[in-house]
């Protein structure tokens, strides 16, 4: 189970690889050693994805506090 280091992957690539790791583990065809390696790789990928999501959420907070003010979705006349 060889892959790129987590920092070298985009968020989308990390999610795709994580999905593949889960599928491989769920197949039941991995040896114990391969299962442990897959679990570790999945944990690393999950950590990377969470970090990137947290960073994106923080950026949105900064934008909301500094630029965007009280966005309110006004109903269209056709929605009434």
C-alpha cells in the first residue's frame, strides 16, 4: 500500500485515496499487516482532510467577519 505523502495531495485526491483505502479494507482481502498499514494510511489521510477543512472554515470566518455582512437569502417573488 504505497501512496504519496499526505501533504503532497490535494484535498480531493486525499478523499479519493481515503475512499479507496476504506474499500480495500472492507473487501476483507488484505492480510493483517496490510490492514494495519491501510488503517494507518487512512488515519493519516483523515487527519490531513480534517486539517484542510478546519483551515477552510477559519478562512470563511475571516471573510464573514471582515468582508461579508449578514447575508440573508431574500425570497423571490416566484417563491411566495
